[in-house]
C-alpha cells in the first residue's frame, strides 16, 4: 500500500484497523497508512507512528447501560511505531508494528475506589499484505493524428477514471507485552453491597503472553473522485500466561468517501466510516469469563491526506450500538491519528 503500487499493497489499512481483541475492545489492530491510489510516486520503505485514544466512561450489564456511582472509567492511549517495506513488484508488503500503551483508571475495589495507571510496550505484530488484484494506476492515450511531416509526440500517461485493489493479509503477534495484570483474574470477587468493577485485569494487561494469528482482507474502489473502502480482520488467539485465552475477534469497517484534492503528489479525502467488532467470551483456566463478550458498532468521519513523501489520517469514532456480557466499561468515544513517511 503506498503511493503508486505501494499504495496498492502498503497503504491499505490506515485507521481502518481500530479496535481489536483483548482489553475492552481496545488493543489496537495493525495500523498501516491509508489508501492513496491517486499518487504518482513509488516508494519502497516507510516508517510511521499512529495514536489512538479511547475514553471508557460508561458501564453496561448485558448490553444495558447501568448507573456508575463511583465514576469508574478507563482512559487508554495506544501509540504504534511502524516500519515496513514493499517487495515483488510492490505486491507484497511486510510491516512490523510495536505498540506503546498508557492506561489510567478508576474502578471499584474492595469497598474502595482503586485508582492507578499502567504503561509499557504491548505485543508486537508482523503483518504481510499481498495484492491479489489491482488496477493499473495509469494508462496511456493514443496520440492525436499528426500533420504530414510532423513528429508524433509520445502522450503522457493519464489516470483512469476507475481504480481498485483487493488485498489479503496474514500476521503473527508475538507476546512482548507485560501480561502480569492477568493475575488479577485469580482474585476477582464481587462484594455484596458495593458496586461491581467494570474494569478488569484483562482490560489492563499490556500483553496476553500468547502467540496469535491474524488474517484479513481489504478492498478499495474509486470512480473519479468518489471511493468505497472495506476491510475485515480476524484475530485467532491461543492460550497465554496464567492459562488465560482471549477469544477470537472479528473486526470490520467500510464506508464511502470523496476526494477533494487528487492531483498526483497531493490528496485530501473525507470518508464516512462504519466500523465494528464482535468477540466471544475469553477463557480462564478452562472456564468462560462472563465479562468479556462484546459486539460494538461505531460511526464517524475519517480524513486522509498525502503530500509527497508524507501521508496522514485522523478520525473520530462514536458508538451507536454497544452490546456486552455481564458488567463492562464501554467506550464513549475514540479518536485516532497517524502520520507516515516513505522513502
């Protein structure tokens, strides 16, 4: 996905990957730069950083909002540092993402309000993206008939009215993050007469202690200045530390958009994005963890831009449907942004 053909393999994911498994729908999916099929430049390598901030300020029990007398909340910031390259005629892209996570919280403890924070590196991921199908970026036009004796002028390549790409993805997540917060699952108990906690050890853990797989697909189609992008990602989890296994996780996003600027080296686009996630129940020591299942839907705007070697994106996600199992803190909003440099 990069500019040119790189945008076909290197620039696909962008902020399309927002939430992903683990911790209250907050362990970020893999970030790569946004689609930029309008650029006329080709690059091989890229580096970048992307950040996502999520505020969990409400409680839900079995999908229904409940009172929050203790003001339980979780503020989570995840920054991803990425480096990648494109190979084999820019059809294969390889990228490594290393997240750094900071979380602060207030939650119900043993008849007290517990406050604290957690920070450190999370689980790093290697992602491979392969372009199964892509349209040519530009096509030549036949030159106009020349006058007798005049020399034919080689026409410049022009961008076709339509372009598109279909990518498949596979990745591997390594257990590089601290999973010690999962030990809290051994000591979780409800105290009669005091509110239950909506923020748990599996929400605060920086890593899972497990080797996990990721598969996915993404598609992009443009007609003149209008486009449509869609993506799906499925995380396949294994049992990690403390005999804890996060449930497999399905994420998706899609939506139409429009280019306001698209002149080769510069682009500016606005997309109306619908995103969501569905995750089942985690397993702890062979038993289902009842406070871990979710089905979330979000809507919101996303802006992408590129200028020469630089590209950037920013967006806002507002929840429109939040279904949970048992008692969980849920997101009130989520903001995200990223910037990438190609060389």
